[in-house]
């Protein structure tokens, strides 16, 4: 990996102060759980101090970075966007804990592991699409992401305990009124299995009713497949809610891997209904 100066790693990008992360170890030490958001000794920040970290609005993980070490971006309270190169394979323990302004994350399509508490306390994170390459999402990876309403997880991905504890997903829209599975004290094997199976099957597996939801949240989203389902089900199917109140239109808009706009599908549908030649 080509070495760069600290100054070259911090630049304005798309109107945001952006840290281009090259894999360096940025942190050493630990926060105590009850006071992770307060001032700590500056010696624990190996390169950038608390004030500098608080000024970052975007993080771009550069090519050749395969591991984001534990605690790396802890407390970067003004980071709104995280974009990862597709070389990243592991996100370690509490790597993005306390990024309380984070609202958008595009994970590596080669990602294999999301560590425990990796995104703990990312209050404004509303959606996460876990790639098919990811084999394990560890305990409480998205714990206290209070606004999280979409977590798309492949069937083969193993989920730990309380992955979505204290999130919007476990609010009124979930079927788990009998216990607070967000609480570690209640996160036994039965509850964990029930919740994790529910997460994976929100849109079913093969049911035609949710075929469009599955297509719009796919990592290999193909226009012809999406359009074929819309043609079968009708144009109103883009606004059909699933059990948690999410529509295919919302999945398409939130999916960071989708390079397809709903408008294109709608225009194609209308032209087709008018008998126009649609390519």
C-alpha cells in the first residue's frame, strides 16, 4: 500500500470533510461501556485527536484495506456516510461504535465478518444491507441503532445475539411483544433464534407476494427481473408494504448496491402498456 501523509488523507469530497482511511491503526486503549461518549486521554488516539475526529463527515475506506481494526472510528460523532472498498473482509469489535450521526453505509461486497458492537449506538442509521459474502454478524452489531428499520441479511449469514437490540425493527412492527429481546438479560437461545429467523424471512423465501421486495433488496439487482415482477403484479406493487411496513420502492431507494431508479421501471411499464417498443 502506498504511504500517504495525514494531510492527503483528509480532504473535502462531495461537500463533506472526508477521511480516506488507509488501514492505519488509529486507536489504542478502551472505553468503559458507561462513558464511551465522554472525553478520554488523548494518548489513546494514536494519530488524530478527539476534535479532529469530530470534524469528519464522511469516511471512505480505500482499496487494499482488508480489516478495520477494533475501536478504529469510535466516537466520530459527525460522520454521516461510510463507503468501503470491496477489499474489506472484516469489521472488528466496536470499529464504528458511537458514530451517532451515521445515516448511510455501503459495506464491502467481499465482507466476511461484522464484529460485536461494530455499529453500536449509530442512532441515525436507518438501513443496512449485508452482502452475501458475510458469514457472521456478531452479537449486538447494530445494538441501539434506534432508527434502524431495514436490515437485509442473506439466509446463510449467521447472526449473533441481540444484533438488532433497541432498534426500530424491534418496535411496534415486530411480532415480539412478549419479551424485550434487545436486552442482553433476555437474549437466550430461543429468543435469539426466533428473532434471527424473523429478520432473514421478513420477505419470505419464494412467495410471489414478496418477490418484488426481494428483488429490490438484492445485491445482484437486474432491471429485467424487477420489471418482470412489476409487469406480473402491476405498477401498484412498488408501493405494497411487507410485514414491517417497507415497500419495494423503499428498498430500491435505500439499497446502496442498486443502480436502478424506480422512475426507469415506471416509464418502461407505461410505454409497454401503450404498446411502445421497450428495449
